[in-house]
C-alpha cells in the first residue's frame, strides 16, 4: 500500500513541477475555467439562498388563500363569503385582505399596497421584530401606514412622516408613516405599503362589501388539503391556494431560473471543453521528447496517463475551489450584483441584501460534477495519446 | 423537468459516460476483430495501446457512475420539494414509472463497471493476457446498458411534473395523495432481523470456508464460488430491504418513515454514506471473489486469480462485520436508551 502511495506521490510531485514549467499555458486554462465555475456557482448559491429565504418567509403566509376568479382573471370577492368559510369545521380564522399595485408616476416605481384589519387587542407599545422603527398598525388607525426603508427613500421623505397618493379619481389620499419594516424582511417588504383595510378600500376605491381575497387559518395542518377542497366546493369559481403550493411554486420558479442559468453555462462549458481538448491534443515536440525520455527511464504507459490525469485534476480542482470561493464572495459580500436581475426580476424597488449563501454539500457536488468532470473527460483521450508515444521516437 | 440544474448535471454526466463508452466501444470492436496475442505487427501494437485507453475510459466511467448515482439521489431529494405528494426522495422516485428503474440501473452499473476494471487488472497480471478478447466482448455488452441508463434517466426527468399553481384553479386535488409513500410497507421487524442475521452468519461461514482451502475438484470449486457470488447478490438486495424497512426508521426515530435515501442528508449526519460505502464495497469484494473463480481455470491465470480471490474474500468478511455493526448500532441504541432492553 505504501509503495502505491509512494508512486502516486512521486507522480503528483512530477505533475506539479510540469505544471509550473508550462505556467503560461496552464494559467490561461485556469483563469477561463475559474470564470466558468464562478458563474455557475454564483447562480447555484443565489438560488439556494433564495429558496431558503422563501421557506423562512412563507412560514408567515396564510394557510389558505381564497380568490374569486371570473373569465380566468382574479376579481374582487364578496366579504359575505367569510361567514360561509368560518362555518367549515376546522377553520380557525378568516381574514379579509385588500391588496394591489400602485404605480407612482413621479418615481416610476410600483408599490404593493396591502390592507389588513389589525388584530383586536394590538397595543401601542407592542414591539414586533419585523418593524425596526415605530410600530405596527392598530385596529382604529386611519391614514397610518408602515413602509420599508426603500419606499421612504424613493418618496424622498427624509425625516418627514406624511405623504400622499392618488385615488383613481385623482383626488389625494394622505398617509402618515408610523413604522418602518426591518431590513431583514426586505425581500418580502421592499415595495410594501401596509395600511388598514378601510384605507386600502378608500385608496383603490373598492366598493363596500368586496375585498381582494380571503385568508383562512386552519387549526390542524393535517386537515389543510381537505378544508381547501371543501372551500372549492362551497364557493364556485374561486381559486384556493394552500401555503404548500405557494412554497412549491417558488421552488419551481427558482429551479427554472437556475436551470436557465445552467443552460447558458453549458454553452460556456462546451466552448471551454473544446478549448481544453485542443490545448491538450496538440503535442509539441518538447512534450513528445519528454514522454520519450520518461519511457526510456522506465515509466510505463499507465504512469504517464496517471501523470496527465494528475495535471488535469490539479488545475481543475484549483479552478473549482477558486471559482466557488469567488462565487461565495460575490453572493455574500456583493449580494450577487452581476446576476441579481436575472433571479430577482426587474422592478425599480429591489431588495438590497437578500442573499445569505447556504453551505450545502449538494451544491458543491452539483458544481463539481457539471464542471470538473466534463473537463477531466475532455482531457482523457489527449492524455492517452500523449502516453503512448514510443520510447524510440526520441532516440 | 429537464430545465433544472440537477437534471442538467445528471444529463451532462450521462452524455460524458456515453461519449467515453462509445470511444471504448470502437476499440473493443477492433480488438474483437483483429486481436492476435502472438503477433508482432504494427496493428497489434496499436491495439495494445488502445486497450490502455479503454481501461482508462472505463475507470472514468466508473467514477462518473458513482458520482451520478449520488447526484440522482440528491436530485430526487431536491425534486421532492416541488412534486405533488412527495415528502422525501422516495416520493420523487415514485413520481413516475421510470424513477426506480433508473436508480436500479445506476446501482447495478457500479458493479458491472467495477467487474470490467477488475477483469482488466487481472488480465494485465498475466504475460499472455488471456482475458483480452473476453473483456472486450463484455465491454460491447455494456454499451446497450449505458444507453438504457441514459434513456431511463431521460424518461424519468422528462416526465416529472412539478406542482405549481395553475391560473385556472389553484387547488390540484387530483394528485394529492401526499402521505410520503414508502417503498415498502411495514414488515414484521423481529423475524425479519432474525432471518437477516442468520443469513449474514451463513454468508460469513461460506466465505470463511472458502478461505480455508481450495476444493479438491474443479466442479466443487466452481459451484462453491458461484454460490458465494449469488449469495452476496442476495445479501445486497436483502440489506437494501432491511435498511429501508427496519433500520431507517430507527435512524429517523419515526416509525412511519421508511426511506433509504434521507439517511444521506445532513439532518441525519450523513450516516448513509458509511452505511452504503460498507455495503457496496463488501458486496463488490464478495461477489467479485466468486465471479472471478472461473477465470482461474485459464492458462497462466491461476496464481493472480487465487491471490485476488483470497484478498477479496478476507476484505469482504471484514467489511461485512463492520457493516452489520454499523446498521445494528441504531436500533440497539434506540432500544437500550428507550428502556426496552
């Protein structure tokens, strides 16, 4: 066993020396390969952190969301449906919600306005970790809102607390900010203006008795699917969405986007593999001489194949580690600046520091198998071709 | 669901394996047609050189196969987050008819590639390389296997339907059977474990007997070794059943969760890796020790085959004991700390 390792270490030692002798040639391969791995790993890490973040956030999502559909589009749902839902055994609570998008012509940004009835019994001094300054809304608040730091900046509020938005008839509705969302919620709340149900109804001029959707809380999570089925039976033409479905949809969307990234990456990889193949195939006179001399000295074909494999493995592993590390820094420190538009969308108000890369063996293996393995395979046949040079060819 | 990083990685690995396999098959065709061990022609020298290439490509193929098996299991775990009713990798594999066959083909692929490499190594031990033609016929047989592997994988990935909110109606009740189906139902643990330990003991005894000395007649030598190889194959399948039906529940501490894949996850400290490593290596060593025996009858092969056989049997027995110890550990700790003992 020790003889085996001794032989391997000697060959590895020779391979490292050989790499250093051809520094310029190997350097270009290393840099290109690092770049390719960096791009793919960045995608992978960003998708991973987004998925984890979505999981965390969706814990707070309602168990079941009920929306009215008409002609394939979502329309307002009658508030009266709430009583019907509350009658279903196992339903703990039904809450109305009015929400929609508000386009601010002055700044070109789209805000998401969410109107909810604050829970009874909420107190003025109650602190909530999601709000970094001020407080949440109280049941009898009128004209009060909670916004994100981004929206404060976009509106140019500075230290002021009051701002106005237009109703559909172009009259002004005035609001006072009473709280600011914490930055850790940015992915969710970067473009959110939270107000009471009545204020949202007033802003969007929605008729009394109608809301955007109904949020259902279920006492026993095991009964979720059954209750969702019952709701679909009681209210014809509604769309019933469970939290699990939202979670899975998020996962699918993120996996599609990262798949798209992987496809783009594949073209880069193919180009790189051809480049590596080409570099490895062209045997120079010196290389033929070197192999010939090694053979004369007693090296076997197998040893030279192992030598070439060691060279490729050292380059690709170094490139893999460097590329992955750079991707980590790119995502963790620079918040994935280069790729964030692809994964987060194109809106004007975008969360700033949404990415915390997760260390997962699966990600490492995925990146490794999609980059290092094809490279090693591409250099396999050239390695053999170099190894079967005959000893007498240099004499 | 081909547009997914996992699917793409698996397909890249498959494509690479097929390319390597195709190149090796070209050599195999030439060797089968023109190989002449005694000749000293330029063509023979070229063929000898090419056989090095095939050996290297098969070694690459084996490495790729090991990694893609691991990828497939981890991919199934990641797919389970987006499929209807799938709670873990088992659910993802059962999501369509091709999941389990694709997995099985990958698992047995490991053994088939491993045997080829072993045959090649043994062949090189002899001056006359008597196994050359045989090993290249074997290689040609592996090509359709490789294609089947890739086609099954494509069928599995292509037919996976992720569960997403459709715009017409959110609820997809049709498919919600979501109890995280298990591969096998609940089995009577105690008799099954008794049978399993008994069988392992028998296998150990059989291997030990082989170590003690060579049978006198060729017939007994061959039949003993082939029985041993079949015994190890059966042990492999039995062990997979035991890990799934009995041992995994103890690792998860959940009687209703019987999944052979989740034990690879970080939540369970990746205990699956040592378990499967020990299982695969012991079965490979045991099975190959039996399977190489007929090669020992060829001229000039008796010594290398016998040397390998004894080493492999010894190794398989050591690994078998370790494997049994590791998988017994979890129920033992559970029963002891639970006060049942």
